[in-house]
């Protein structure tokens, strides 16, 4: 009983900082300016975070985050309402964006 109480108290004493996601290559992004949604209806997409002010989209696909920049709000809305988020992600953000339109030039 004492151990359980000590464990619970220690959880409350842990410092709480802003949530970050790792993009690989020693790059992390703070999520404080993003609206994030956990996705339960897709077998590929697990979480989507979007910053309208920065027009940046983060998509968790099978445990790894992918970042897309210059993404209009309408594209984010279309992804969220797409019948298949995985198909939309591949066709619109990856294939159609292969010309570099959604590349992030700064970290």
C-alpha cells in the first residue's frame, strides 16, 4: 500500500513539458501550436497534427511521423474527411506533392 502511494505521488512530481514528436535526423517538433487528433478509423494513419498558422501537417504512419509544410487548411480538412486516409495521404500528399510543394525547407 505504501509503495502504491509513493508511486502515485512520484507521478505527480514529474516535470511536465510540452509534447514533442521525433522526426528523425535529430529533429523534434513541439506540438504546442498544433491541433492533434488520434485516428481510430485508419489502419495506416495513427495520429494527425496540424498547425493552421504554420500550415504544417504532421502525420503518424505506423509509428513514424512525417512532416508536410505549406499545407492549406482545405487539404487538412479533406484528409480528415477522406473515406480512406491512407489513400488520400498517398495520392495527395506523397505522390501529388512529389514535385516538392509540401517539402519542409527548414527544421
